[in-house]
C-alpha cells in the first residue's frame, strides 16, 4: 500500500509539473527559467569499513576459492520458476533432477566445506572421548612414565615451538573473530544515524516536491512576461521586421533618389565653376593676345625697314618674318561655348527641394512600426487576454490535483514508519547485545584454551630443569604440563560447539555474499528479478504490473535503480508517462492555438506611405532634360590641355636676339634686340602668371574637374533618372500591393517567436520533470542502505569475518591438541622413570633392578607408552 501510494504521489507530481510553465526576466533571445529548487540529500550510501576492510578482502578471496563460479542467473530463474513439492513425483522428474544437480555443482564448494565441518563436529568429540578413556587405562600417554631419549631436548623444543605457533594462529583467529563481532555491534549502534538520515532524505524528497511543482507553475509567468513584452513592443518587433524586409527594396530606391538630388546640386556647382573659371582664363588670355599682337605688329614694321633689304640682312629678316606667326596664344578660352542655358535650367530644377521630398519618403517609411502599433491595438488586447486565461487555467488545474493530500498521506506513513523504527531500534540493539555476548563467549572459549596453552608453555619453559629427572621435576614445570592437558581437555569440550557455529554462519554468510551482495553490486540480481514471469507467472514485468497494472510496460528493477542512482526524476525513472503523459498535457497547440489564430488575423495597411510624389519624379525628369548632354566637353578638355602660347616666348626672344647679332651693327640690330626684350617682358609678366599664379592654376584645375564631373553626370543621364524613378515606383508598388505578403511572412515569423517561448517553456518543463523534479536519489539510497550497507557491509562481511577467524582457530585446535599432549610429557612429574648405569649392559640400556631396589615396570615392556 505504501509503495502504491508513493508511486501515485510521484505520478501526480509529474502531472502537475507537466502543466507548469516558466517565468522570465525579459532578456532578448533564449528564456532563462533559472534552476529548479532542490535541496541536498545528506545520506551517503557508501560504507568505508576502515582497517578491518583488509580482513573483509581476505574473506572475499577465501570465498572466491570456495566458490569461484559466476552468479548462476539461469539456474536461479529455473529454480524459482520450477514447482517443487506440488505432487509426489516432482523431485523425481528429470528436469528437476538436473536442476538439483546443477545447484549442487554450483554449491559444491560450500557443500564440501560444510561436510568437512560436520566431520569435525562428529569426530572430534568422539576422538576426545576415546582419548580420555584410553588415558584412563594408562594408555595414550596416560601412564605417568617417560622413557628418556638422547633427542628428548630437541623433541621438547620442537613440540613447544609448534604449539606456540599454533597458539599464535589461534590467537590471530580469535582477534579476527572478536574484531568482526565488535565491528558489527559498532555498526548496529551507529545504524540509527544512517536510518535517520534516510528518513530525513525521504522527508526532504516529499517536502521539496510541492515547492518544485510550485516553481514550475510560477515559471509560466516568464513565458507570459516575455510574450507580453514583445506584444507591448509589437511596433519594435513586428514593425521592425516588416520594415526590414520592405527596406531591402525601399531603402535602395530612396537612396538612389537622394543620390540624384545630390547630383543636381553638384551639377549646379560644377556649371557655376565652369562659368567663373572660363571668365578668369578668358581675361588672362585676351590681354596676352593683345600684347603679342602689338609686339608682332611692331616687329613686322621693323622687318619692313629698308635695312632688311641689304644682302647681309635679307635672309635673317626673312627667317624672322616667317616665324612671326608663332607669336600667338595657343589656348583660346574665348571661343568655348557657354553653359548659361544649362545653368538656368538647373536653377529651375533646384527651385523644388528634391532632397526634402526624399526625406519625407524616408520619414513615412520609418513610421512603419507606429503604423503596426496603431493597427494592432485591438488584437493585442485579445492576445493578452488569452495569455492571462492560459495562466489561470494552469493554476486552476494544478490546484485541482490532490497533490497535497497524497503528499500528506505519504508523510504520515513515513512518519509512522520512522516512529516504528525508532520504537523497535532499542529492541534491535538489545538482541544485538545478546548476539555480541554469545559471540564473545565463543571467543572466550578459545581464549580459555589459549590461556591454558600459554600458561603451560610459560610454566613449562620457565620451570623446566634439565638436571632434574622426570620423577623429580619441579612444581612449576608440572603445573605447566597440567595447564597443557587442561587446554587439551577444553579443546575437546568446546571445539565441536565452535565448529557448529562456524558451519552455520559459513553456509549462511557465504551464500549471502555470493548470491546477494556480489550480484547486487554488478546488478545481476536485478536482472534475475526482471526475468519475465518470475515473481508472478501471469506478469511479464512484475514492477510494471504492480505500478501500472499493465505488465507489458517495459519497466525493470535495474532501470529504475540505475535512474534513481543517477538522481533522475521519478517521472523518468518509473516511466510514469504510461499513467500520465506530460507530452499530451504540454502539447503546444493547447496553449498556442488561440494565440496563433489571433496573430494570423493581424492586418496592417501601409498604403499611406508615399516614398516620392509626382512633383519629385517630374523634378528628376526636368533634371535629365536640362541639356547637360549638349555641352561640348571635348572642346573644353582640349583647351584645358593646351599650353598658353604656341611657342615658348623666352626661347623665341633668345632666338630673335641671336639672329639680331648676325646682322650688321646698327639700328636694325638694336630694334630687334628691343623687340626681344619686349617678348621676354610679356613672358615674365603674363605667360608665367598664367602658368603658375594660383588664380589661374585654380581656375584651370576647377574647370578641368567640373567639366569631367559634368561629363560623368550627363553620361546616360536620362537612363539613370528613369532607373531611379522605376526603382521608386517598384518600391511604392511593393508597399501598396505586395506588402501584405511580406507582412504575412513576418507576422508568421513573429507568431513563431511568440510560440517559441512556449516551446522553450514546455521543453524546459519536460527536462525538469525528467531530471530534476522529484529526483529519486533517496529511493536508491534506501535500497543501498538496506542491501549494500546493512546486509552486506555490516552483517555479511562481519559474520563472514567472524566465522573465518573462529573456523581457522578451531581447525588449529587439532595440531595444538597433538603438540600439547606430546609436550606435557616433558613438563609433568612422572611416577617412574628410566634409570641408567655408568656403563650400559646388553639389556637395552636398562639397569638391573636389584642394584638400586627401584621398581621399574619398564623391564616388562620394550616400548614406552605415550
């Protein structure tokens, strides 16, 4: 009844837990349910025997020699399933005979050892009786006469040594037996603490289970809080997801439009830079052109002088005249087409702030989370109501289960059991005292014998006088001999009684060790108990039949014990899913179906989002038709890349001066050199500034950059603008027409996230029930305490060590008896003795009795009686 109550309790524990759901501290990502509260159990189901453990190991080795066979699982199964004694001929059936022979073969070591013990029990008293009667007839050493021999001292020493060694061995055996006896008593006295520890752990087990159940139930708030957290932030969660998906197409389109707005501004700046730079460069080149024209005109007038017609100057003047065409500017910026019309159109385009329009589109798109919040308020309130109802249903169901009642009943039963143990434990200690006293008396029997032997050896050895004849030995020596014979007498009296105890405890304790303790340690005992139809011929699995009333469930003693040993939950250990399947209770659909339906009904309309209105699109088209492609970029680049003048004026002036030196001295030469100086002056004052002055360098560089930028911008400008408008239209179409699909997809993902919290919760509950809730380590500890510690470590090991020491001592009583009887002859005072003359005659060394008048019965016997 108690077992069924316990199992029912654990079942209800599992059922409640199954419904429990966890709490949450709303961090993003994985939910953290914390740790199921669990207290530490005090019982350590392990016994360390201490120094006496060496004796236990020796006894185990001896038992292995006696019984080296492995645990006979099959034999025990067949014996347990076989019916003996139901009919008269059962024992004569061939299969029963075979089983009997197999059992005898397995137990042959114990049988032979027990048979030898029985022979000892039967023969030793009989031998003692015969020995006593024989000595009463002055035989078997009973005659108080000792024949003297030459090696008498050697024999006496050998007998004394052998007897001392045998006594020492007996003493060791007595000590082993006493130590085992005392160890068992000490363990029984200390067992109360271990029993109380087991009861305490069982109470913790029962008391802790409701707290664990409550913790699991309370943890539903974690899931609920996290779900509510996400629902309250639906704009951030769902809205951001929708925005992120739409943004994959919307943001690039808006970015392109914004880039195009920036290109418009850059184009205006570039056109303005072109106009200004061209004006600056035109100003410089026009003044240079005027000065060069003036110099060229004056130089031409000089060459038309009559002096150039002279034979010596004609050729030189002609050469100079022919080179006058090089005195001209090379880069003519005045002939470049203007960009005023394009600049005017760009200014018209910039009257509309395209960037502001695009930013409005960004702002509208970024308001998506707010739109989601505004359009899901009603549904979110419904979902919150569902979550609250789920929590209340769980709490109601949990409270409806009679867990507290069952736990209370079990606690009452446990308390009664503890009280029963506490009441009867003094009785156990009392009976153990009787056992201890009986075993002590057995040890004292051997101690009494040892006392006689040790006193005999002590008195005999100390009182022995080599000079004294057998008839004149001292009192101490004679007392030693008497002690030895007293030890022999008590050995015959007690040995058979000792051996009876040894045989009984050997058979019982040895078989407990071999058939219970060893197979329990390697779990072979559980395999036997798990044999189908063994404990109940109608049940395949006995444990499943007891718990579930269904013997076909695969529930074994070995699996339950192993799981409890690993401190797994009782639900997993006892396979309580066959009584209460938490998977059905924790079916996600039970909790999430209503939530899923509510979430699926979320409808979000984003048609109010306008990315770029028609004005903005028209503005883009106006930009594309601003005439940028009509600018002659090559003409600008050609002039920019030209040098300032066609010829290096400094070189031209030097050359002119050199040619003037070829002319005859006179006015012509001086005039040409004056023109050369004028050309140098123009070079230094105008050409060099145009090439190096910051104003003109910057103007030329700015013009170059601006023209190239305009060239890039105008390249396929219409196509680029149309692509931007197409991208914006496609993104707007996605929002207006296809956003619903994106919203459905993201809503499903959002729903999966919410449902995922419940899945995490249920998985955590299942794991907690399997491994942490109602962890059944105390049950395994109770079994270990009862079998491994009490039965095997305390009782079996102690009993086996007791009979091992007692039996060894009893066996060595036989050689001790022999040596004591032999040695006593050398210590006791004899009535008659052998007498020798100074010289031997041929009468076997005996003297004539008439010479001394001493009665010597040895003359009538050729052999001395021992």
